[in-house]
């Protein structure tokens, strides 16, 4: 078991198998519930892994046993482990890092992860108790603190420690995708806890028949630090008009509370509290139809912001109805994709002749390049457009690139280049934000190529080449040379 000699951050990169203690207590699927309960009592454990030929196939917890007793009136003699086991297991490899285990527990909100070997056979079990004792700055510990917080001010204090957690994980080499998904997980957790506090402590709840939507990078699940709020509201067509004030009060209070926690408002007012971003299902359908049918610059900006929406809370059927309508609109309005592709092309990477990185020549950012505007943004938007053509609207940019490669829209080699380009650009943004916040300055997305090492400068150049490769793909696929300016 790791101890203080590991250091404040080093426990993140211990291997999972170092936390596994002794032989695993397991049972077979045909063992009786009475025998399962006996094993739990004998070994003083709260869960038992069910295995077949040493391969984990399920898990039985004390809660499962209690539920069975309640349902059966205590007559459990005829039940077997397979009758009550949960089969949606979360596993990790024995040489995965503790950080990966922490992330899985936090993401899935579970109490144990099963460790397997290279042959998919059980090696051990890691519980939240094992991990909580390691480090109070761990993602799991912070998630538990968020869930048990009793006020918005308390959440604000927890949010300040998120930076330390992300910084620790980054210093020890956590992969970029895990970091941005962890940031998104924390923001989702903050929002859901605020909603619970609003309902329970302030009496401000979301009425039935409505959904709170998150947009942009949070909708995709790939946020960096200090991301603004981007949100919207949708409600059913038969939503009672007398409940609209309650809906509006909910949106206003939620936006205010998120700002109090430390998640700033969108400067462009793309917020659920803004009437322009709060509509009935029919209202959103008409708005989306207008944005897509008449692709003016303002309409394309609005749709670009909206298209990665995700219902974080409320009636999720409204989210699916909107997704279905978006795809129907795209199929009816075939000119939208080419016009949007031309719009995205305007954000191409700043590379000149012979691969020279073009920097800003004037202003406060003179000598730097904006790696969001001319890098990750163009790549994200281009990938989302190609995915939209295929009817794919959810998932991270990494997920969408993978789907584009699998379905032959781009080659496997091009998919790999785009994955590497996006990963490096997001990593640069995260590292720059961490440095700025640690020094007390406001983070931005500008980097100075002259201050980078030759190796990092070449990696930036390669990433920007990947962006331009995607722009060429859009140009050819949508025949942009034939579209009048």
C-alpha cells in the first residue's frame, strides 16, 4: 500500500495492482444467495465478484441482498448469485495507473473497480475506501465532497481545489483526453449538485416536461479550465404556460449559482436564462430550420454553438427529438454543409510557405498564435460537420474522428493524424491555462512559438498541418471552389 513516501502527487501513477490486497473473494453464478451472504459476512466485505473460469461476469453487493430480501419477504433460499448480480462491470488492467481507477470511479459514481490481468481474468478489487485514504485531492474524494456539499459557497471552495487536482494529474502525465473529460465531469457534478440544492433548500425546481441543455465544449465532454457557461432550455409543446415563470426562475438561479461557484457566464449571453435560448420544442424546431435553411454567418455561429447540445437534467426525450429534427433539416437542406464548410475554412491554421507559423503582427498578442481560434476550434468544427453528415451528433471530437475513420469518410492514417493534432492542441491549451492560473494571471489560448523548444515548435507545426489537412478534406468533399462568395 502506498504511503507518504510516494509524495503528494505520486500516488496517481502507482499501478492498480499495488492496491490489491490478498486473494480475491469470489463466487460462481450458481452459488446460492445464502452462500454468497455467508462469504460476505465471513470476510467482512460489502460486495462479491461473480466469476466463471476466473473471468468476472457480475457483482453482488449488500444492497442487492437487501433488495432481494425486501422483494421476497425473506424467502431467499431458491435464489442464485446470477439472479441478483449486476453485469455492467467496470474493470481496469492491473498495470493501469491509480489515476485511471480514480477517474472511472468518479465518472461512473461507483464504489469498486475490478482489476483484471492480460487474460481478462480477475486479479483483484479496488474499493473507494482504498482510494479515499490515499489522497484528499483525488478526483474521487472531490466528487464525494461535491455530492455531500450543503451550500453554493461550500461548492465554491471545492472548485478552487479542482485546479490542484488537474495540475497534479497533468504533471504526472495523465493523458489529455482524460483530463478534459475529468474537468467536464466536475462541471457536470457541480451543476447537478446546485440543482439539488436549489430544489431542496430554496424550493426552486425544474418543472416536469422541460430540460436543461449544456452546449459547446461541455456538451461534447471536452472542456478545458475556466470554460464559460453555454446553456439553453427546452420545454414540451404542451408545457403549461402558467409554469413558465417557474422555468425562467430556475434558469436564472442556476446561471447565477454557477457563476458564484466560479463558472463564468458566456460573454455572448448564450445562457438558459436568456429568452433567446429558451424555447418550446416547436420553437427550437423552427429556429433550427431557419438557421440551417438560410446559412447566414450569424445563423452558422448560432448553430455551431447549439449543435453539441446535451440534456444534463430534465426530460431527455426532448434532447432526442431535437437531434432527430437536426438530422431531418440537414437532409432537406443540402446546401448547408458546403456553406458551413466554407465558413469553417476561414479559421484554417496559420501556416505560411514552407510550414512557417504565422503569428499576430500587432496588438497585445503580437508574436503569438491563438491555438484555439486557428487550431482546435477549426478542427472541432470541421470534424463535427463531417460527423453531422453521417448523423453523428454526440461524443467528443476524439470519438467523432474515430467514427469518421471507421466509416471511411477519412482514411485510417488521416484519422490518426487528426487525433494526434487535436490532442496536442488541447494539451497546449491546458498547460498554458494551468501556468497562467498558477501565476495569478488570466488564462488565454495564445502561445509564442519562439518561446517553445524546437521539438515542441515542430509538434505545433505538425498539429497545424493536421488542421489544414482537414480543411482540404472539406474543400474537396463539399466542392467549395464551386460555391460563390
